């Protein structure tokens, strides 16, 4: 028996950050988070279950992946098999349209696409909320890539209550875009998984982060409701900076940011001083993301082109739709 399914999922950028897990095994976060889903960057995955396969195999961009990566996939596929009540292994063929250089985690779109493809192949008839829970088991941020637009991941307290859902923004996402300033293409010294664990366990600033994040989330959602770009931008910018501040309080202290990161932030400040509203955010890496209204996209990109190479600057619309099945 052969069962096959194919799906496409887009990657997302957290604007109210998730930093630290309450449960490492179930990937349940310490706080709710909020993201935007990107139109330009996505993963397409086909999964084929077959009784003749002895193990799960992942082919990524035409190449077999490392044993370590395969172990992660195996664990995820074991969860899928348990849900479906089957023992069949699968061939997973995945193509990433996510430039790793852009500092975009392809794991979010990858596990969201894989969850949806498995659901299609095995006819599990899972809802988007169910898919969000399943994708979360592969990568926390993948829970948000099931949906388009603005997405909130509810931290929950167990597998059932930790899931993402789309926030109705009355199509405001169609007025916005995100610019990416690619500063460093090398892999980081501290992975996001290791960084958030060290910070949660040792940083004196971590509780301060948790104390503010709920208010940040409430402010960002209120700004979405009223389409208040300034309030939204100021909120997400402060939230991102606070997340990075927690790392400086860790033992030993560390940072993902480099001099060019601060230069990019300064250009954002200059744009605002010149009457062009835009706001930055950074994840676990040196690259800077800038949210901007589409009407000002070209002006902000031009400001960055005065300092950075054109090849270091890319942009994306925010897509309203979520994961899709490819027939």
C-alpha cells in the first residue's frame, strides 16, 4: 500500500518573541508569541508512506540529509504514526524556498508542510488547530506557519492547549511588508535552542522579559485591531530588544548581534527621523528584519542600499493564506 500527500507552507517571523520553553519534550513555550507569515519564503514537501520502506528517509533540496537531522524527522514521524495507528515508514522529499542566509528558520515552514502532507497522505482529517499542535512537535515556530497573516501561538500548558491561530486583521497585512538585512551567512555560535535554554536557566533578566511580554502582546494585538502602525512598530521593536537583553544577563553572557546589526538599527532610526515610519526586530542571529508599510518600502530599501550591498537586502509581502495542499 502506498499513500502520498504534498503540501506548501510559508515561513514566519515572530514580532512578539517566543524565548524559552516550559516543556522541552512537548515544545511548550514560556509565553505566547505573535508572528507574520511571509509570502516569498516557503517549503514544499511530499511524503510517501510505503510498506516496503524500512526507515524514514528525508531528501532535502535533492540531497539525503545527515543522520542527526534524520533522527529529528524519525521522532516526528513516530508521533504521526502513533496518531494514525500505522507502522509504515515514509520517503519525505522537501524543497526549501527559504534562503538560509537570510536568517530565516526553514524549520518552521518545513515542519508545517510536513504535518499537512502527512495529514493529506493518511487522510487524518485534522483541523488547522490540530495541524498546529502536530507541527509544534517538530519545531515550536512551525505551529504558527500553519496559518497566514498575523498569528498568535497560545503557550498553553499541555499538548492539547498549546496551538496557534490566525488573528483577524481586516486585511491589514496586505498593506505591510518586511525587509531583511542579511549581515552574516555563517552558522551562529549559539543555536537558538541552546541560547533560550541557557537564558531561561541562568539570566537574571529573564523574569523581567516574562513580566513584560504579555503586555507587549496585548499592545500589539490592540494596534492590529486599529491598524495603528506606529503603536505596533514601537511595541514589537521594544519586545525584540528586551529578548536580546536577556542573553546579556545569561551565565556566561552572549549576544547574537554584531556591529552591522546596530548599524542597520541606526538606519531605521534615521528613516523615522526623516518621516518614514519603519521598525526593526531581530531573532536568534545578527540579521535585522524591518517591518514597513508597502507605500514606504522602496524608500526604506533605498536607505539601506546606501550602506549595505544590494545582495544583502531582500523583502517579502505578508501572505494572508495558510498551509495549502498541492494536488
